[in-house]
């Protein structure tokens, strides 16, 4: 094999510098997108991974209990040699470490379960409370009844506010009367153009979006954390006769911070308030219902489905009020 000599007039050093620069640009892009893709890949599979981890931990604890029972039984029946062998096996540091980790996993699981105890009861109770007041005379009355009830549904998830973006003069904004509990921080009341930010996109295509965190790897402003303005988008489809969230996709770099880039929460979910237009029976969006939280990634798919359901419940009532009174609930 013969290598041809370089062509005359070519600057090989310059070409190598250009190739190195292009390669460096590719590496920089990978360094930006790999953490995003990795995090959301984990998020989509976290339920299965956590279930597997719990099953492994429970299996380890179950085997440990059986081994302890066998050791006690051997000691009582006079099988001291057998009990000594079992005691020697369980006293090794690998098994002790595995047992300790399993205990920690199970304790965290029970703590999480305790924080969500009676959640189904609370959801049913608050939906009944809101529905019992049906035939609200104004959209303001319906919203005033809905927001506190919806807030209490997610209280165990570390919720901070429930609020509504509505269209005002071709902009989307949160009126101070459309947030519960009351908020005085100006950075909370972001003004968005159509199609701008998470709420703007939700208002446009009427698909729910979830932002599980706003900084990575630590969810706060820190020298070693970077801004994480990305969301998961969900479609709603009927599967086996039931509605479900499907086709989760990433929307990158869509979150818009408020005044002076202050962010008074750590995660949030935006769902559309959509109902049928009485004129042509088409879908219209009356606003965007927002749930923001003081905790990182507080929701799973079940809680997101609950929020979509609550948004539909409120939208149906706002649509009824609009038809009955002539109010335009999509615009404040």
C-alpha cells in the first residue's frame, strides 16, 4: 500500500485544526445533551427500576429471616454445628452490607407510601366537593372553588401553588386572583407570548407537560449545577377502554424564568383546560392549569393523569358557565 504525497498548496496544519475544532464542537454538544437524555431515560423507567430494587431488597430480607429461623431451629434441636455454619455465613461483611442496604431501601419505600396514604380518598373527596357546587354562576366562582380543592389533592407531594394562565391581549399571564395560595413574589407572574414557555406550548397544542426539575445535578442554583429548562410532553390516548398518557417526548429549552431569573419552585406541571366549542364542536383551550412544587420530581404518571383529569373537570365547568352566561373564559 502506498500513501500518496500531499497535494501542493494544501495547508495540512490548518485542516487538522479545523477537524479538531469540529470534533470539539461535537463533544461539547454531547456533553450538553447526554445528561438530558440520560435523566429523562431514567425518568421514563424509574417506576420499573424502583420496583425491581424493592423486590431485590425484599428478597434479601426474606432470605435473611429464613436463615435466622433455620439458625434458631438448629440451635434448639441441638444442631450446634449447623447453627455455627449459618452464623458464620451471615456474619460476613458482604452479606451485612447487602442486608443494611436492603433495610434502607425498604424504609425509604415505606416512607414514600406513608406520604401518599389516603391519597385516593383525598382525590375523591375534593372532586366531590367541587362537583357538589356545580352550577357556578361565574368562572371566577368556579376557579375560586377549584384551586383550593386541587391544591389539597397534591398536598402530600409538596405542592406550593395551583394557578391558571389565561389569555389577555394576545399574552398569557396569571392573574393574582387565579393563584392559590396567594403569592406576592413578582417573579411568579411571568408574561408569555403565544407559543412561548411551557404554558404557551400547552395552550397551543393542548398537551400536558411536566418539568421534574430546573437544575441538574443538584436542583438549585450552585456553581456545579446548570439550568435544566426541559419538559416531558404527553399525549392522551384510549387504551383498552381507558384513557392513558402515551408517547412521552422531550421538549428542550422551553422554560422561561420570571423576573430577574428567580424561580420560586423546584418542579411544575402544566395541563390544558380544554373543552368543546359550542359553535363548531371543536376543541378550544380556556387556559393552562399549573401545579408547582417545593420538591424535585414529586410526581409519577398516576399523579400526572390525576392533574389532567382535574384540568378537564374544571374546563368542563368553565365551558358550561361560558355557554350559560356568555362569558369568554379563555380570556381574562
